[in-house]
């Protein structure tokens, strides 16, 4: 298979949806509709476009326009975009939401709404909570007709979500609490029932902080205290609170931080207000300060031609399947090829431990594997021959051909292919077919078996990674020893101690894994008894 075809297959795989992905979001951005906004241009249209350009160039996919006590800025911005086809096309991949930074009893609260919310409805909402039309855009305006608790309830009733704005800074709901030093009697945390009711409210979706260093104090010292402990976890996010844009030299002279400097990541399957709302309710697996790194290989996708999974109308075309880096569930009716797909993938990566009969179910398969950040294409084109006497199939070719995706976007045969293939055999993959899942569900020990498998795989992968580190360290030691003849004895002693300490640091978790494996083995023996 040539390089061009491989790249075409990979591009087609990557175009398919693969479940959730990570998006940057900034849910607190001001426009000229806020009277404290620092303008750079002569027209509002130029300001709005510059705001969107900064978000776009910073890779931010979700923004909320949250001016002080007004929604005017959002709707003006959207009018400009919707009336310009070029700009509409440019920002079509962004989710731009209407919002308000509401002042209530001297504290600031973010209200964020779906993009189809009508401006008149939100203006009526503002009037009903105490913000007159001539006060809109003023930071000092006050929603005096409602308490913060009532305000959050009203926001929820009209389909919005509530987030405490810059909770750790000026006009923030938790400013004093987060900047108060702990005392021995813990009296610093008892600040009245009103604040506790706000934090514990079911209508609160998130808490925004400016200082990341205060997150631990918020989670461990405050939200973990019985006075403020919620039934469910709360999302802690970061927003720019931008009140302007950078000048031509990149300088920022407004309040808050420039767009693209303070943000959070959200894990979604698609950009939508509903998805945002659901994700904020599940912060432990949906909201992140940084994108989690992948410390294990994972399959990006598969291309298969011929055999059981072929398209009857186009038998010469490949079928494409995109995989998620975490859990993958293959769903389909009986006999549609769910098990076949899993068998083909297993055979391509681990042919030595897979039944050769699967080779009768496909002609060519390409598995695109992400191996610690590098993408490899594993190509399997089994050559099948039949025994003249028994008529049994003989698989002549087992090991796949391996190509690496280079930085210039081309696949080439890698010198490290054999090494990569050998290292891959130290890892494991688990695929549970429908019948096996049913058997596990019916067996009382089924869940224990599944958990044991996952634990053993996890330890095996850690073991493989540690071995790789030890090998690298060993090569480093050899290099040092080769040069010892050129250094004095005292320098040698110093280096010897450093190397010994490094080796102890590397082997410590390796020893822990072995101990854990022994415990798991003992548990398995006990359960079998």
C-alpha cells in the first residue's frame, strides 16, 4: 500500500466522529455594552469582530458574552455576524452564548442562556429583578428585587445556568472566605447560612476562580466542610473576564485578563448549550484545567476492505470506523459484524494470540494506532492458501507492515517498526462480546472478574512503561561509564550517587506494582476457593 493511499485512509478515519472531545471555553467576556469596557476602535462592530477573532485564534470554542446587567452586546454581535456570510462561516464552529453578569447585593453572578433565547425575554427578566433599562451596562446597578438564592432560581426557571463570577476576587461571592487564613478552631469558615445556601443550591452550576492556586482550598477546606458540602460535585472553572482586546503590539490594558489567557476545558460530544449544561453537572469527568495526557497507546480508527464487513454495492471500497481513546462500545443488531470488527483489530495488532480463522473475514485492514503521541499504521493483508489434501486454510503472512506518520503528514516505513511492534506486545486490550457480557452479568463473580482484568491490564501497562524507563536509564549509565576515564575519581563518586538515586526513584513504583500484583493474585485465589 502506497503512502498517498495510507494518508487518504487516515484522513477519512479522522473525519468521522469519535465521541467526546475536549473544547476550550471562556464563559465570561465583556463587550462595549459594558460601560467599563476599554474600546480600541471607532465602531462597535470592529470591537465585536476583534473579540471573536481573539477567541478564534486562541482556539476557544465556547464563549459567553456576559456584559454588566445587559444582553445588548450579545445581540448586536450576533446581528453583525448573521448579516455577513464570510464572518458567519468563519465563526460557525464556535458556540457563542448570551449571558449577563448580574450584580446582586454587591456580588456578581453569571447567568448564561441558550443561543435561541429572545432578547425581549431577557430584558423583561432584568426588569423583573430590579435592573431598569437606563441602568443596563452599569456595573453598579443592583438586582435589588431578589436575593441571590431567588435570583438563581429565576435564572433556572427561564432555562439558564448560574455560575459564581470571579468568586475569589473583588465582588466575588467567596472572596473573604477564600482569602481568610485558617485558625485552629476553624471559626473562619462559619460565615452564616446565606452563603452556605448559595453554595449548596441545586441551581448553582459552577464556581469561577481567577487564581488557580485557590482551587485546592475551595475544594478541600470549604466545599468539604459540613457547612458547605453539596450533595453533588460543583464545577470549578476559569474565565478571562475580559474587558477589552490586545493592541497591535500585543499589550492588554483593560480589566480582567486577555481572551485566551484564562480558560477551562470541557469534554463534549458536540458543541451545544444542552451539552454544556449536562457537563457542568458532571465536572469530575467533564471539566478540566488541562487536557489529560495519554500515557498509553490507543486506537484512533480502523479501515477494512473486503470480507464480512464489505459494502455489497462497493466491494472494493474500505469501511471506516473511528475509535475513542477511552471506552468503545460497538452497537448493532445481531449478525452485523460487531464481533468480526473486534476480531480483525485484535488480529492485526496481536496476531500471535488470535485465531487465524479471522483472516477469512477480510482482505485488508489498516489499524491507526496512537503510540505515545506518534501515529502508526498497522497494515494486515493476510495471504491465504489451502492445503491440497485437507483443504484447510493456511495463513502465510501474520505480522503486519508498520508505517509511521511524519510531521509533514506523510506515512513512511519506520526503522523502529520492529521495536514498536515488540513493545506493543507488552500491552493488552480487552474486548467483551455480547455473549460474554451476558455471562458475566449472570455470574455472581462476573463483576469481580472484569475488575481483576482491568487491574491486571493497568499493572501490565505500568510495568511496560517502567521497563522502558529503566532501559533508557541503563543506556544513560553506559554512556556515563564510557566517559569515566576522562573525569576525576571524585566526580565519578558524585555521579555514581546521582545514578543510584535515579535508579531507586524509577524502580520504586516498579516494586509497588509487583506487590499489587501479588495482592491481586491472592484475592483471585481466595475468590476461587
